C-alpha cells in the first residue's frame, strides 16, 4: 500500500515539485485523516510546510485538512496561496467556493466563482454557484444572463431551471418564472421547488 502511494505520488503532477523524502509524511497524513485524526494529519503536513511553504500541493492539502477541521479562514488562506503558486489551477477555487457556499458567504462565493469561470468559462458547478451567489445578492439580471448561456449547453439541467425560475420570480417576472417551472415539471414531475412556487403563484 505504501509502495503504491509513493509510486503514484512520484508520477502525480500535483506533487511533482515536492521532494520525495516527504512522500511518507504525506502518506501518513492520509492514514490519519482516514482514521478521523484530522489535527494529527494537519500536524504532519505542517511539518512539511515549514520546509516547503511555497509548494502547491502542500498548501492545497492543508486547505483540505483545515476545511475538514472547520478552520475556515486557515483553509481559505492555503487555497488562495495554492492558487497564487499555480495561477492556472481551478482546484483551489473549487474548494474555496464549496466553503463559501456552505457558509452562505455570497460575496466571497461570487468572487471565487468568477475565478473559476475565468479558467473554465462553462464549468457547470462554477456557473451554478455563481448564479446562486448573484441571486442571493440581488443581481438577478446578471444571474439570468449567465443561466441563459448555460441553458444552451445543458437544456435539461434541473438546477439551471430551478435557478432561472427563482431569479425570474425575484425579478418579479412571473410569466418567465412559470415558463421555467413548467419546463422543470416536464423533466422532474415531483420537483418540490416547482410545486411550491406554482402553488404560490396560483394563490389569490
């Protein structure tokens, strides 16, 4: 098991810059994480960080572990540092976006998703979360513009239709909201959001 980890780690692009002497420590951090010993796993990676503070993988891994330990600020700090080290990588922004979504930090989620879209314009998760953030921030026209673009690529995506219906409703465009909901009902007859909003629209 340890040999297989070291073999794949050696040929993994994500850790190629990390000296091989640290691979056993990384492996131990995964074992500790699997057993639920997150603080100990963090300690293992922190011991590497002291020598390799500008390594992409080390920062990304610490971001993941601090996230699991619910130390959000430290997690984001390491994800941002990982992104600065490898500015082309989308992974740190995906991880940051997931944290901001869980915290309902819509302003930061908007920023993180903009970074995702810069690197991958039609990234589905990035665009969905970007639209969620925009809707929560009251930027409904901007959200709808993005959602229309994504609808062309994913015309039967339930989450896109849900977000479109919500954005139209908050924009007080009930006809367009109903249109999106009816499309949603066609592909998901038991959709709870569609049923709820349609019943509200029927109410006197």
